[in-house]
C-alpha cells in the first residue's frame, strides 16, 4: 500500500427536492452568478426554473451562459470567462452533467487569470485560485461534482486535455436523483461505463497490488454501478436505483477509488479522449469500445491476476485458473456492455479501421503528457482489437 | 435511499514516514500547540521524538498535556482546557488513538468556550468554534481522526457521553501504519471490533433498506477489516495489512458508511458506553460482548433480511432461507470474535450477571438522549444474552 494524501472538501447535498437549496448555498459565496448550462434540456425538466427561482429568492443575481456541448469546447469556455469578467460574476453555478461542470471549472479558474485558459491544460500555467463554484448535477457519470479535475476540448487542434487544482473543487454539489428519472437509456449506459472506467483505470494500473481496502471499495462501486444500471434499464422510474447510480458515479472518482495504489495510469481515457476529440462521440461510448480491447492487450503484459480478482468479486466469475478467470472477466464486461446497449466496436460508431493510425497519433499527445509509457504501435494494436 | 448531506474536510496524510510532516502542517494553523497524549507509550516507539523534533524544526512551540486515559475522562479534559487557555495555545495536537483525539476535540472546543466543557455533552451548549486540531494517529479503531464526533466519560457521574460539531473535524490527520506494527494483539482486535461496530450500527438500524451503494461500501469495509485483522494476527509485521486496517477503520466512521440510511441508531454503542463507564473496559471488548447479543435480540424484531445479506456478502454464508442465513451470520461473528481473542460474555470480563439492572439503568441515559427508543427491560434482555 503506497503512501497517499486525501483531501476533499466538497459539500454534497443529496436527495429528492434538494435543488431548491441552491440559492441559500450560493448566497454564502457571492451575489452575482454566472449560470452555466447546456443546450437547454434543463428548461424542459423543471431544473432551470427550480434553480433560478431559488437564486432569486436568495437575492443572488445571475448572468446566463448557455450552450455547453457534451464534449465542452475551448471557444465556449473562453466566452464564459469573458462573460464572467465583464459582468463581475463572483460565483459560478454549473447546472448539468460533467461537461457543464468541467467547463464551469475552467471558467471559475479563468475568471481570475489574465492569460488564456488553454494554458491550464497544456501545463503553461497552474491554477492558483478560482471563483467559488457550485454545481447542480443532472447526469451521473463523470464524478466532476466531487473532484478537482476537468477536461476540455480544443476544437482547433482536436486536443481533449485535462486540468485540475486544489482550487477547483466545487464548494457545494447538489444531487437530486429525481432529475435523472427521465434520462434516456443511452445516457444511463454511457454514465455507467464512465463510472466503471474511473475505478478500472486505477485498479488495473496500480503500482501496488496489496491495497485491500481500496480494492474492496472498487469492487463495491462496480457492483453498485452494475446492479443500479440493470435496475434502471428494467424500470427507468426506480428512484432508489437512480439514486444509487448517482452516488456510485460520484464515489467512482472522488479520490478514494485509488488511494494506496501509487501513481495510476489513465490509459483508457487517453485513448478515448482521442476518439471523442476526433469524432465527438459520447465519452462513455468510447470507453466501452476501448476498455475490453485494452484488457485483452494488457492481459499479456500484466498477467491475469487483477482481472481474475475483479471478475470473481464483481461478476461472480468461477474458474480453475487465473487465466481462465481473466478471460471470463473480459467476456463478462463485453456481455454487460452489450446488454446495456453500449458499443463494443469502432465500426458500430462508423469509425473506420483506416483511421486507427490517426487516432493513435492524436492519443499520443495525452499519453506523453501524462507519462503513461505506451507507444503509438501499442495504441494501434489496442485499437485494432476494437475495430 | 434517504436524502443526506455529506461534508468532510479532513486532510489525510497517510503512509510510511509521514509523521515528520506534522511541523509543517501545524505551522499553517498556529505557533503554539497543546500537545496531547496518553500514558507515554509514544515515548517508547519513537513517535514522541518524531513529533516534537518536527514541531521544533517548524518553529511551533508546545506545551504538553500527558496522561489521557483509554476511556478519556472529564477531569483530565478540563485540565487540558485550563492549560490551553493559560498558555494561549492556538492549536491542539493529538498524538495517540481515538481517546487522545476525542479528549483533544473536547479541549479544542473548550479553549474557546467560557463555560464547562461537559455542557457540550449534555446538550447544555453547542460548539460554535474550536481551536484548529491536528492529529497523529497511533491506533486504528475509532475513526475520530476523520470525523467530527467525540466521547468523554464523566467519572463523577459514570456517564460516557458523546458530542460533536462541524468545528470539530481535525484539520489534518497523519496516519503512519509503521507505528501500529507493535500494537499488541488485544488492541488490534479491539480496534477491529470497534471499526466493525461503526458500520454495523448503521447497516442494521437503517431506515431505508434500499441504499445499495452504501450497503456495498459497508460490506467492503467489513471484509477489509476482517481480512486485515486475520493477516495481522498471523504476522504482526505485515505492513500492508496494518495499513489496510488503519485506512479501513477510518472509512468505517467518516460519514460515508451510513449515507442514505436516514437516521441510524447507535444502540450497541449506547449499551457498551455503560459497560466502559462502569467497569473501564476497552470499548472494543465491550462491543464484542454486546453486538452478538443485540443481533439475537433484534433478529426477532427486525427479521433476518439484513443479517442474511451481510453474512452472505461478508462471511460467505450460504443457506436455504434468510432465517438460516441470519443465524449463521451471528455464529460467524461470534466465531470470528473468539478467533481474534475478543470476549463474548460479560463473565469473561468478570462482570457479574447481577449487575445487569445497574448496567441497563446507566445505559438508559444515552438511549434516551439519543432517542433510540429501547426500554430498560429490553436492554436487560440483551445483556442477559451476553451474561
């Protein structure tokens, strides 16, 4: 078990009818908010009116920044920074899924920075401070509501990069599972795959295979994500399943999921970021394609031990050898992804095998920046297994 | 799944050789510390010198408050408050197990309060503010290093009561598993039982049996505590087992372990506090006696469902019915407690059955204060099952 630091000061307000608390919470931090959201679905499900009425009741003024894309882009984040500065917004409120929260984290830091926010993603500048950020989460998936990281796509360069800082934790995240009751099956599935990916990256790339409490936590989150998703797909109106899914996805990337593992590698994310930067596909869909392929590739390098352990604990795999158990675990992933309607092949998203060199080339920027230690040839090999 | 709030801002610094960071961390919060510790075992295992050298190197002065008892007492906490005030200590540093941290939390709040600290335990006063508290944990058990609660015994009235406040979280807790390598088997076992008790209270008294992520987390912590303890007792020098035990005990009471359960009841703790207040026994030992007895009592009231679920997930129980599984789960607890050397009967600690009415009478104060809704007759019935 490797040494670690853990610190996570996000205040979570979770449950039915909690959105109306946003005004009171926001008023603790400022008087004028930049209200960041996506393409307007919050205006159809009552979330927008709940948020804005609560802000008005608490005397918090707001300027709107609409139109965050599912893969949030640099140009829109820059607009948000400009708007926050011009309107002297002293708080940022994100209402949406991980994309909205990620762009809001960018804006919160950018509002107190003189340069261009892309500097935070290339390593040119570190984030020293940020405007207080509050989030109202509407889609369980990325965990951004309870961590200090965020990603953004530079659409000019097709780079989907990540950033983060101790100043980037939301002060408060409000999570009302009721607003997820109408999420379509595809978004539910994408969120589930994303949450699984977050725990899998650490579990399978750990530098220390003897961190039992964290292994157990990872198994627990995986089982909860899988069982909640199964319940939701069987009955989309199952509140407890929606709630469990929402909380599981948060726990899947709030820092606890990799404690004691030492430095972990986000190889699947690095490859997937290339896919969603180039083809603007859903992050969860891309991960469902990349992960089984990476498992097959990595099995030969890392051996079957971790896959066997995971499969036994999560999928109830039984086998006479670790090798057999590992192979059964990969199959179990593929079967479950197929069951929930996630894609398993690049071809399902109409991404031609001929593009593999280009995808790998793009992925190398992140792989190198994150010092993952995987070469272009290996990335192509992984992608070919997903063709 | 019930609504919940979660907030836990404790910074954890975990691992080998981390104690030397106490000076740097303490210097962020003040210049003069009250250094609180127990009966001096930290002077034999190098912890005292590591802490004091680090404080000196960082220019943090300190006044010592030695002699915290395993069940910390009011008179000694009052002395600590007096010392902190007289010496104008602006930080409190706890070096020890849960008892030392709990008394330090009392002192941290008392140092900014004009009245008597017992007021915090009787409900006469609420804690509004506290001196910054930093902890160096030496015994995994209570979880106090990452929560805002604490207990203290009023030795004049034989009352072991609890308090807590948002101001009572430690700012920083340093956890070096190396210092636990020499913990005797009995203390290891008591710590394991205490950690299990913390997750069990919520799991078995939940107001909502459909909070799957939290159930899974409870199973994960239980399995980790049990497997780590087994490894430690087989090989006390197993660092990874010590580390896993230390982190598991923290997770067992940092708030996550009961999210979504709604109000939970600490019935086993209420009864055990009476035992340790009256007989000054180890908290973990008292809990090992009370819990199986309470399970047997509660099985008739709450039914077998939760016991069956827990036993299947944690002890690998198989059974044809929930009733059979529940009974096997209780047996599994008893067998495991016996295996690790924890007591199962009052008689093992020479507490006579004739004292049961007195113990129950004492327990009623907490049971009523915590609104547990259990009468004296029932407490006596539980205790008779443990006679």
